[in-house]
C-alpha cells in the first residue's frame, strides 16, 4: 500500500477550517490541482499567535487521485494471562501505575494495583467536603484516589519528554479508553477534569478484564523483606492489616504520599534530596490573558476559532528558576491539601476551558541546601518539612477550613496588605494576607523580581486584576527514590522499582505514563 503524502501548510485563522482553502494550499505545495486531492486527514494542529495576524499550522495526510484508506481507531490488545504468571504489586493508580499495569499485562505479568484512595466515581463525592466545609478526607481528595492527582487537575498532556519513550502510544492508549481523538492532533493536547475520570475508569476495567486486580482503600503500611528482596507488602484496609505477597513491587505513589517516604526512611532504604519549587497560584480574568496573547484590545470578544489563551513564563533570578507552572486557561483554583492542618492550592480546567478565570502556578526553585534548616530534625526529608511548614503557615493565615491567604499582585510588589481582593474561582474563599511576608524571603524576593520581568514580557500581566493565592507547594517531590540506571531497581532492594513523579522521575501525566511503561518493561529478568 502506498504511504500517504504528508504535507505541512500555514493558513490564516479565518481560513484554517475551510476545506477549499486547505485543498488550495495543499495543491500549491504539492504542485497539483486541488481537484486531484480526493481526501485529507488532519494529523497536527497548532497556533502561531506571536503576531496580531494569527496563523494556523496544519499537517495533513493527503490522498491524491484516490481516497486515503480508513484509519483504524486506537485500541489496546492485552493477551490472556497465564495462570502461572508472576505477580507485580503496583502501589498507586495514577498514570504511572495504570500504564505500568497495562504494560505488565502485555508482558505476561499479573498486576495488583493497591490504591489508598477511592475509585474515581466515589472520589468525586469526597471533594464536596473540602470545597464546601474545608474538611479534607485524608485518603480521598484532589491528590489521592483513582487516576492520581491528574484526574481532577486539568489533564494537560503536553510534554517535552519525547526522548523518554513513545508519546504517541500514550495518547493512543488514552483515546482507546475514551479520551477525545483530538489529543492525537493538537500541539498542546488537553482532556479536561470532567472527562478524565471516565478514561481512568475504563483503563481500570481493561486491567481487570485482562486478569489484573485493583484494590481501592488499600494503603501500603509496611515492607516484607527477604534479604535484599521484597517478598511483598503490609497493607491496611478498613482498619486491619494483612500481607500481600508478590514477585516485584513498582512504587508509583505520586508526590504527596509523604508517609511512604517516611516508611522507606525508617527501613533504611536509600533516599535522596532533590530540587523542587514552591510559590503561589496567580489568577487573572481569562479575557485579559486572551487580549494579551492574541494581540487585541481588551473588551473585544475572543474569535470563535481561538481557544482560551495560555502562557508560559520562565526566568532565572539569583541562580534560582522562577516560572509559571501547570497553567490552566479557562480554569479554577482548587484546594489540594491532603491533611487537615494545611492549605495547598492547585489548578484545573474542564474540557471546554470556559471559566472566566485563568490561573497558573508561579513558583521559585528550591534547592536541597535551601532546606538545611529542617535537616537536623528531618534529615533527607527536609524538603517535605519545608513544604509542610509553608502549608501550615497558609492554614494559619487563612484562619480556618480551606480558606487561603490572598494578596493582590500590585500589593505583593508594593509589600502591603490588600484592602480588597479581586474576584476568584477559589470556592473555599480567601483572606487578605501578606503573602510577601508569609513566603520565605528567598522565595518572595525572587518572585517579586521575576514578576517584574514577566510584566515587561506580557504587557498587562501585572495589573490590579491579578491575584496571588497561597500556596502552591506540590509541584514535584522534594525526595528522589533512587534506582539503578539500566535495571531501574532500587540499589538496596533487587525487586523494588521506584516509578513516576513520586519517585522523582516524572513531572506530569505523560512523563509519568512513559515511566510506568519503562518500569513494567524492567520487570523482565526478575
């Protein structure tokens, strides 16, 4: 079969969805009459909004003189599991854990996923108390439960981790489980927090149908050692503990399972401090960001073909990075605490991204030496203590529940309390606070300098409509669970494979999924 012709073209925004204009541009590029183009299939779509005249970059497969063959829908094949298959216990049902489970099945291993939280449907109900009453259900919240922290925090899939593995395979697996096929085309794909729960539920069902197991409400509380290997885990469910035996363990617990780090440290398994970042959520009206990024006068309506505008900002101040993180156009700020003595904020967007607000993390890099004041008491977990101190500070400043400290951006720069705060999407509410003083000076001063630079890069970004909300602390784990370069096994335990964001080897849904695939492949030979 002849391979389809692949062609890149650039069109104006107005003509980008006009098939006649597409064929005309393709014919010009291919030097053929547009009438010879019998069919075309979009394979890549991206916007170039660097200038007022916005352009759309399109890549098509083109059928010349004959139609393109039908494109099969993505699907996943899982072979029948052999009754004598080895067992891998996978701790955590986030993207790393779920993709590790699917690949384990493909490789002939039986996965047993243990997840401290609830399934995605039950988990949704557990978000109501934190939003309405400020009460955290500590094992079922925005961080813990089926799908991990990504399930209810936007579902952005864009990654720079293209060298780590087959990104396309990750996207196709998600589409095979119900994600919109558009993620295969968009340069910055996004699923949305309203659609992701059904996707992860479908992935769980694939694991079960193929012979794997998924156990919710099951927390890892101990290790069963057999010399330099693990014989299994001690797990707690409904108040009682039991042993769960297996041939290997993939640890994919995410960045907020602090008790797991504590357990490993108590068992004298090697851990390492690593850089992370802390800061705030910065919120703007989405129409303001649209007008800045799309170069039109504020007050005009965003053109129908343009999505809610996003941005990415980064600089370096005094040897520390200052950058935007997990930007959520048309999104909401949500409470992401995992214990009731803390306030943590994060961002999310629904699939339509139609909230009137835009938000992003605005964070400053924290190096291990910046946490040394906590090291005498907490050792290798000093970064966690640093995070926790900030989260408890936010709790005290908020005054109760999940009320968060807030400060107008101009007041933050001017080092004064805000007499009033701009409107916000954060449902638990805000209390005017001196965020500039609550943050460590090493963070606050760099953030102040970074914001001034960003205000010059994005005219209008620094305005009285800008709001800072504290604190964004869970950008990544401050701890790395080390592993050998080739085998991916922990250096102190021959069949323990640290995996994903919680182990310090990923930084988002796609990179975590890719790491899950790698870790499952590393089971070979165990």
